[in-house]
């Protein structure tokens, strides 16, 4: 009853798009109507400045980072395009990731590498016994691929092929020890499904699509840029002189006109998910996964 789905539909697709709760939909529609009562003051005035700040703060609370480290983007793909375009990479530098990396977190690097002169390398992770892999195994698979020229390591928190939960904290620590300059994590398949603690895991960048597990309106993304690396990243979008650009992660969302009602509804989506509780959701989803595995194991046809 919390959702708008057709009654006969059992909806399992969070790999690409989630479905928003009724209360989030209603708030989105309310703000759309409100905007059209006076578009100028809502898009360019001070009416929604405080609400936008609260949205950013809600996202930061969900991610466990600082609000000035959060850029409100359109999706995960945009986040990785910002990185592939804007990081200080050139001839002799390498970007490394496994074949479990999603195309949206892979192809931007390949495209910009050809233009900027750095290289991209993929490596295989054996999938024959994926459930038998330990944290140490996953870390070692990545570590043995790192070379002196590896400047960026990219991996998904949870991949969309076999659903391997990558040990973020351990991978980041290993990469730092091996001299990797930047670590970027794709959290599109985990944010909202399980806790993501940016402060504790300590990678440099995190990119997400809240229209999946956070169940926000479509066309919303999050990009975390830690303070320590902010000045090393050039913006993808530019609408003003450099001297007047924001000094925070907001510079990476400097679009001019955008769909503010949807952006503000992100705060409502986060509030809905927080009421459910991160721990309770993760426990319930693990129960469902276990139930599913038991049914498959018990069926000779599967």
C-alpha cells in the first residue's frame, strides 16, 4: 500500500530502477505544482535554498560524510564521467578495474583515455566459486594487478553481475599502501540496500543512483568528492567564471536550470528509507536471499 505498483505485480527490479513510495511521489508532484505557481522565484529565488540545503544534508547523513562533499548529480554514469574527465591523469598513468565493474563506471575512462593519453586495464575475477571467496581473496586479486603506473582503482561496492560485496575498507587500505592515488567506488547497487559509510571506508570518490534502492525520483544521482581531493578534480559542467565557482562539491553540479522538484524529493525518499532502518532492511534482504537460495538448492530443475 505504500507504493503505486499494479496490484498483481511482484516487483523485484532494483538492478536498474526502483519504484518510489507513494509519499515521495506525492511530494514530488506537490513541488512540481508549487514551482509552476511562480517559476522564477522557485528556480532562481531564495524560496527553495533552505530545502536544497536540507536535501544535501540528508544525503550526507545517509552516506556518513560531510554535506560539502556531496554533489547532487543525475546518476552514477555522470559521476564517473566527471572523474574520467576531470582527474589529473595523463601519459604513463593507468586506471584499473575488474570485469565486474559496471559499463557506466568503465566506459567513461576508456573514452577519455583516448583523448587524454592515460591507459585503462581490466582484469578477470574467476566466477566459478564466487561464494567461496574471502575478504583476503578479493583484496589479493586486486593487489596483484596493481602496477607502479596504476593511479586510479575503481570497483563496485556490490556488482550487478554476481552480487559480490567488495570489501571497501580493506581494498582502500591496500590501494593506499601500494601508492594508488585515487580510489573510486560504484555504490549504485548498495546505497539504500545496506549501510555505506564513506567516513569509515575512506575512498576518495563514491557515485550512486538513488533511483534504485533509495527509491527516489528517476534522474537523480550522488557523487561524493572527499575534501582532500576536491581541488584536484576539474568540473565537467561550467556556467560561471572560475573565481565565482563554489568551493565545495557543489561545483560539480553547476548546471544552471535543472529539475529542482525531483532533487528536493530526494530528501523525502531518504527520510522514508531511514524510517525503515538500515539494519532492519539489510537483515530482511539477507533473509529473502537465504530463502531464495534454499528454494533453488531444493529444486533439481534449477
